[in-house]
C-alpha cells in the first residue's frame, strides 16, 4: 500500500490530473504484449519534464516506492509490468520531436514518441530511421532504447543501439546525466549511453535521446525463395553472403510456418517447399538489379524451388503476404502459443531448428519457427495444438539448453524483462552476473527502479 | 618503490624471464606516440594467460601497486604511460588468433594481436576487419578496443566498438568476466562490452575478444576533388550525402595542408585550390561506376576545381600520395607540432575550421587541419613555425572552447589518456562525471588500474 504522505506529495508535485490511484485505472498499466504476465501498480504518474521525473524519483526513494517506467507497453517480456507494485511512470507526455537536424543526420526527441512517428517524420525529408520492430506503430522510442529493439532491417542496418548517439537520463537518486553526443566519433569518457541502452529501464529513466538517421535508400527490391529444407535455405544464405551482397531484410519461415500460411491463405506453396526466405535489398536503384541477380544465382546453386521477384509495389505486398499472414495462420493451428525470442550465431540456425524439431518430438508438441535469418534471430512458437491439453513447461527449458549449447542467447530483441529473469544465468556466468548486480546497486541502491527485471537479486 | 615482497611474489608467479625491474628496461615502457608525455614504470610483467593476469591483479591489490596495461604503445594520448609508476602489464604474449569462424563472420583473438595481422588473416579468405587507424601495422587489437579506435573507413563502417561482440576481461579484483556473445542480436543482461570498449584499460584487462568481420567488398574506386575553400568542399559533401551514396572513406586537407604537400612533393595543386577531398567508395563492382558518377556530379554542382578518378592501382596510390605525404610535408613547416584530435557534428566542420583560423590569427600561429571529414573528425596540427619560439599553450584551450561551442568532442578517436584528462569536464557535466567516477570506483576501488587516465579523481 502506498503511504498517504507519498500520495499527497506526488499530487502536489504534478497536480491531480497527472496522477491516478483509482483501482480501475491500474488495469491499463498492468500488462504488456506478453499473454501471461500481469501485475497492477498502486499509482500512475505522467511527468511532464525531466525535473518532474527527478523529483518523483527522489520522492519514491524517500518513501521506498518502486517505480516502473512505461512507454508504449508493447514489449513481450513484461519489462514495463510493475511486478513489485508501487507506481508506474508513464512517459506519454514526453512525446515531442524536438529537432530534426538534417545536415547532421540527427534527431533529438523525447522517449514517448512512437517509433513510426519518428520514421514518418524523417521519411518526409528523405531520411530513414532504420530500426523497425513489428510494433513500430505503437512502441515508443524510449521503450525501443530500453529494450535495444531489433526488427527486420537489423541484418544490414543494425539494432537500436547502433542509432542512439546520446541520452539524457534521470538516475534513481534524481541526478540528471547526459551521455554521448552529436558526434560520430566520440571517445570522451566512458560509454554510458550503451550501458543504458538495453538496460530495460532498471538504471535510469530516459528523458531525451539523440538518434542517428541515414539517407533513405533510393530503391529496394523484394524477393522470395523456397527450398525443400531449412538446411538448403541455409546453404543459399551462405552463398548469398559469399557474393558480398548484404540484404537489408532476410526473413525465414520453417516448414510448419509455410504449411500453416499455405493452409490459411493459399499463397501457392507446393508440398515440397519446406522453407521460405523473404529478402529485400536496398540502395542505389542502379545497383539493385545486379544484386537481385546475384541472390537469384546463389539460390539456384542451392536448389531453390521457386524464386519470385517483385516487379511492382503490388508484387511486393504479395511477397510479404506469407510473412504477414503468419500470426493469423498460426491461430488456425492453436489459439494458445508459447512464444520465445532467441538468437544463435547465424550459421547455426539449421542446427537450432533440428534441436527444436527434437524437442517437438520429445514432448509431442508443435513448434513453428520464423524470424530474422540474417541476424540469427529465431522467433519460436510452441503449442500442444487446439485440443492438446496443457503445455509441457519443461519444453521451454529444453529450448534454453539448446540455445546455450549452440552459444546462442536466450533473448535476442525482446528483452529479458520479468519473464526470462530466472534464465539469465544460462547466458551470464556468476562473476559477470555479480558485476551486473553491482552496477544495478550502484545506480539504484534501494532497488526501486523497475524491480524484478533483467536479473534476479543476488 | 616497489615492495620487495611484491617483487618476489611476482617473480615466483610468472618466472624471472617474464618480468623485469631493471632501470634500462623501464625506458621502453615509458612512452607512446605522444611526443611529450613520459613516465617510467618500476617493473614490467608479461603474463601468459588470463589466470596469470588475474593473479597479478590480486597481487597488485594486496600491495597497492598501480598496474598499467600496454598493447602496441602506439596511442597519442598517453593511455599506456604508467604516470603513477608501479608495473606495466605488457600484453605481448597474448598474440594468438584463436579462431576464424568464416561462417559466422567472427574472429576470436587475444588482445596482443597486431591489427594488421588480423586484417591480413581474414583478407586471405575474403573477409575484412574494417576499423583501420593509421597505426594498424603496430597497434594491437587490445589497444584499439581500449581506445575505441577509428580510422579512415569509419564513415561507412563505424569504429572499433561496432566490431567488438564480446570480451573476456580480468577485473581489478581478479574476477574474470565474459561479456557479449557471438550473436548479432543479444539483449541478455547489461551491455558491459561497450562499457569496456573505450575505457582505456581503466576498468579491467582485456584477455580475449570476439570481433565481427564482414565480407570484403568486391571492388573500390578512389577519387580526389579540390575546391577553392573548405566551405565549397563542405557543400559538396552535403550534396554527395544527398545522393544516398555513402563513401567508405572521405578524407580532407585544408588550405595549409594542401599548400604544404604541394610544396613538398608537387602533386599538381593550383594556387586556387584551398581544400582537397579524398574519397573512396567500395562494394559491388557493378554499382561503383554509378556511385562515382553521382559523386562527380555532386562535386561539379559545388564548384569543384579538379576532379580525379583512379583508373588503376597505380592511379590510386597517386591520389593517396597527397594524404600520405602530409606528415612529412608538415615537417617542412616546422619540426614541432602540437597535435589534437577532435570531432564535431559533420556539417559544422567549416565552422570549426573558421574558428581554428581565428585562433591561428589570435596567437600568430600556423594551424593545419586534415582528417576524416565524413565522420566530423579533425586532426589539428598547431605550430609557431620553424623559428617561431615557444608554443602559446592558451591556443590549445581555445581549441577546446571552440569544440564545445559547436557541440563537438575533445577526443574523437585517440582517447583522453593522461594528456586530456584535465579537459574532460568541458564535455562531461558534473553529475555525469560523478557517475563515471562511481563506475571506476566500483570496478577498481583502490584506483590501481591504469591510474591518471580518462578522468581526474573526484
């Protein structure tokens, strides 16, 4: 229960209209995109500026109140769920793009700006903000930075951390720190920026960011290629990389995913097609035809069954159809799926898929795999099917073990949050975990900022 | 003076042949590429493996002995100079490339490997390690990581931090931590890797690294373009960027640099040519002709005086001649130069150059500017000339102030080291500095690891 003095002080600080403690309101702040995890806060506050964030943190520290920052609430691992109660700090008022500096390829903005808003704003003047997770329409840049979000263009353009040049962050003690700069080359002091990126809001509250943008590619080409097996597709990927062409997007669907989509929307997959690659190249229009030819030749070397090229925007939509229909198609197999987001060194994707096949067989479950082949990132969906009974939780642990055996990571782009916190030790050994805990304790000695996330208390 | 017990323990730990305390030997470990800074250690030890590094750190902690790690000793800011005495930890025995993983575009190696050795090793199998500082022939990868080295390809390929995927680091307390992974997408725990990159060996001793490599570009093209002024060159750079072409290299020489080189080697510069751009594009052979055309058109729009394209390797060497001859050419103006390495947001280079011109006038000195235009990184040479008397130190402070006025950084790619440590506060405000000091104290409570570097004690 929140202390009444704390509540009164908070109301006095931000005014009654920017904080709420009513039980009904709490529901809206109790979840993210994870289907299972739920926890209600005891209060919600929407600060207006960094000074308020700082005062709220100091107040929370005085009264030992947990504070959970929240952006768009679109995460998959419960990173913004207030598992220890306390207050949610909703960053929705921090929604301004402060400056678009075209000459220096920079944007200065507040964390509550929706990623798509940023993308559309810079698109108007011929620039691109590359990180492109599926949730761009509602995820905020602050959440993307906190989770180091990835997306479909990471294979060529990298992930969110590659675009964050500087941050303004309020620390749990109320100090306001400024990290990084507007300069591409910057070795002045420790790199605190990238310590905050991906720290899931456990070290400080982001109140401003400087992000890098790039010239928008002149053109792009979209292709799909199908193969009998994922091993064959993997050979094609190696052959493509050997040509020196770096696709901007390199997505894959495994056999179960392909079959599900075929059943759902009939996109023309033949029974022998057990793997699909969806690829895009972008850059100077002049160069792309030759890149497409190289990719096609590489696929043909490796036994491609069907190779399709988009000749128009309509064609492109058509090629994306299978990938886009996937979530819907999988609902035909089962309404309840256990999802996971993992990564392995790229060349080990086929091995990982074989291990997943073994797990499916071991537990008599269905596993559908798809995701970002080009950066080794697999999204795994597991289910016992429509009438299959309860999901064998042990299968999830087997996935973790398989990931670790291949030197992969249990979290690729969706964070650890509170959902995977008990598994982090599979990736992080004890001396390193100890150092991470010390860093957390240094920034947040009382453990009040987004508690229960990233790692267990020591 | 080193405690005799410490010396005896160290000898026992590594054997007499891998440590030395003789005054003559100390000279070799007292300097780096900085012409002024010198400080001798009291002992030098060359550990063979991480366990020895760990034991040495523990021993140093027991006896309060400063430890300064050293790679190739090619830094410019005294990062490896043992300013507080103690021992130098020479990483020369850590010189093995442990694994080249072609399929996953990774190399695992020890920190004492010379950067050029790494580059040549991967070149043999069609791969490239992009960071390319001028010192690749003798700088080590450990030193490059510690300093977050840049170089001439950063404009397209980024700096060292973009290629470090994971590290093994021995902490001052002897703990061995493992950061990062072999995976492109990895959000498992805090990003400690990038906290170590650029921390100049003040937080831990790197004993192993996983670095990313990329497919070697199929081809490249080299061009030079001259303009009447750097402002004109700057317009051309904006026009080039607007085409979407991203050069791999975009170097510049200002008027004094151009004139010096012309005088020294006669490369054909006309008196009206007051700025030179040296550019390279790389990628698929097919695409490059069109990129060169676009660059040429952009330069022509902006009043280029002479545009040259290399048609052969010989031509390329010829175009690089002016850039390569620069150090030598500047020696004709003066033998003693005060060098600096700064960066500004790229579009502000002309403004920065104007400020430098004003400083030159104010103190009646000569300032030659050159460097990596594409990433806003200016190398500044300042001198009073051959018989010009002592250098006015205040001019250096004026440079710092000019940098700060343009939101630039006082250190771009050469580190802070011990040379710029008193100026860091110009870039880092007090709350942020306090956090950096706390991080240093967390890792190294006694302040024994590479003391006197990066920042002043609080």
